[in-house]
């Protein structure tokens, strides 16, 4: 006999009492009155993603933080040909407000998960986990692939925002043309990501012109060219983004970035930066902790070095991708 599902509870401390009420309200809206009693792990992933988007928007509004929901559920709503659901919620936070937003989420039971940096070398996001929801929130400071400053990128996307209903709440998202630009550039980081082609085929003619212009204005043409080479023709070839688009090691990406950088001194500065482990989100005694991780960092880099050199040599002197 199947055991009854436990009642879902979220401890309503003083700071999160209203948040708790919103969660239960949103669950009833999505699942019906009885849905509030269903264990979270029995709720469909798609519904949980929508509810977490609603929670993020609620926390942002309560904390005075500007966020934009991107990728995942938003792409599913805006580009109907996209069938992939995903297992995380992605939000882009206005520069300078990410720490405040993360702190507000941690007060509600979310914890910082795996290392807060990833293989793109940019320390661009932090991953938050929650035992109740079983999914993650990726809080982005910026999106790798755009050479414009994070402030300029966010300002441009914020000016092109709209609101869609997710989990019973209106969530701020970039409009289709702006969001499509993000998806195209983001696709450069994953060879299995087909969003660039879906956006290309799903844009209207007006959105197409504006979206392509936005990619160029924000400096995303080099990354976008790895997925849509027939559409984007940057003046300068980027070995870095060709490496990134093919599931590289960290050492391969550092070598490609150094190779791409003009000038001896800028290359030496990048090399020095590569020799020290990147900071982790929330490190208190940053340099001391980074130096303690240095021997392991060097050992990993040396293991990856031969393969990284071979890959870059093949890329530099092999046939060019167009």
C-alpha cells in the first residue's frame, strides 16, 4: 500500500513568513487545493521550476533587487519549439546586487552548492541548492560571451524586458529578441545546446534584425559565430570560443584566452592570473584560501597541459571552421 505523501512545510521564520504563504498559494494555483499537500519531490520538474522562478521574483522584489529570469522555463514559453526543460533556474542580477540577492535566498534555506566558479574562467555565477526543491538556482552576475561590461549588458536587457506568468507570479524576463541574443551567445558554451538554431528559426523578421544587432552591440559576435557561422562574421577569429564550444579543460581555455590576447604584458598578466585558483563565492580570507588550493590547482593544470596544447595546435593550423 502506498504511503501518503507528507505535508510540505517551509519553516516560516520572521523574514520568510510572507514567502511561505506565497509558495503555498502558488502551489495551489498550479496544482489545485490538494496540491499543497503533495511532497515536493512528487511535483513535476516543470512545475517546480516555475514555482522557483516565482520565489526568485518574490525575493528580488522584497529585497529591492532587479533580476531577469532567463533560459529554461522562459525560453520554453517564448520559443515553443524548445522542448528541453532543464533542472535549474537561471536568473541574471543587476551588477552590484548579486550578494544581496544570494543572502536573501540563503535566509530561506538555500545553500551555496558546488564551486561558485565554472570552466568559463569568469566566476560569473553562483549555484544555490535546497533540499526541499531538489533543483538549483544559478545566480548570474553576467553572461560569458558578451565583451560589453556586465552593467551595459544588464541595462540593455532590462530596457527590453517584459513580464510572463510563472508559478502564479509575474516574472521579469527579456523580450524575445533580447532573450534570443542571450540564448545564441550562451549556446557557444555547450556543443549539445541547440537553442541558437531554435532562436534563429523562431524569430520574426523584425526580431531577427534587432536580435542580431544586439549581439553585435554587446560584443557577442565571436561567441555566436561558433553556433551560427553563416550569420556572424567577427573581424577577429577567437580561439577561446572555439575551444569553449567543444567541452574543453580549464587549461585549454586559459591557453586559448592567452593566445587571443594581443600584447606581451596583457598575456603575462593573464598567465599570472591563471596560476592562482579563482576565488570561490563567499570566501572570507580570500587570498589565504586561494593559496592553500594552489598546489592542487597546479597539479590539475599540468595533467591537462599536453592535451590542451595539442588541441590548440590543431585549431590554429588545421582547417578553419566557417
